[in-house]
């Protein structure tokens, strides 16, 4: 089952039971941000490649509407330019995108009248560019620089898989159907988040 680009591209993923939650940081590096970031980033890269084995993948990228208003905008040099301009400076251009639209990034935003719609772009990526987006995601709460004011997920449109490194703590890998994640569940079972093991076992060991 495929993912369809557009404002509703996440709808089936949000309700899918076929979701794996992985722990990126093992908690042994508290107070050592560099070591914590490196370990989380390397684990995120490994998981993304297992979930998306092709040479080129699609990134769905959402740009923060007003980067100049974000905390730390001045020292991050976000006082001018769009979120996508700053991402281009990191090495991920998005002007020649597959599609673009405005929509909510998180499911809970739909019911919040104060939440803004974010511009989103679907972009073909090399793995080098995908790694930049993973760097950006993993480093966002650790103060890692350089960064761009965007959120991003990596997807396999044809197989209906989405890879979301939400920050240095963890990564969700979700599919519309069960089969694409069965091998990943078995191969990287030791990296699964213990808190969610019962839920995942009920789905993937039934």
C-alpha cells in the first residue's frame, strides 16, 4: 500500500498499529551531550538504512513559518530567510520538489485552533542529504549546530513506510502494513524502547 503526497499523507500512518519505537539514546551519557548526540545519530542512521534499503529516498520536510521568531534565532542566524533557505545552506535544497502543500505536522494539531499550517515539501534525497536531515532531527533539543528550522521524515512511498527521528531520544518507524517491518522488528529487537515492548509484541508476535 502506497503513501500519497499531499496534506493527508500521514493519515493512514497516524492510525496504523504497525509502528516500531526505537531508543536512540541509552541513557548512559547523561551530561555528556557530544557523546549522547553521536550515539543517537549513528543509531538513527543505521535504523534508517535498514528500514529504507534503496539508494534514494523521499524526505517530507516541513518548514517553520517564521524562523526569526524562534528561540535562539539570532545566534543561529535565522533572523532572515525562510526555513527552506536555511536548509539549503545545510546542503538539502528543496526548490525542485516532487510536490508541496500546507498541512499539520503532528496529529494533535488538527484539534488546536491556534496551530499554524506548515509548508511541506516532498524532496528526492541522496543518503548524504538524508543524513543531514537526521542530524537536524537528532540535534534539535541538544543545541547542536548547524541546524535548520525544519521538521523532516524519511519515507518509502511505494512500501508505505515512514522513518521519524523525533529527537535524540527516539525514532518511530511506521508502516501501513505489517510485512515491511517484520524483519526490522526481529533484527533490532534489542534497540526497541522497553516501555512500548508489550504493545509492539502484541502486533508483531501475534
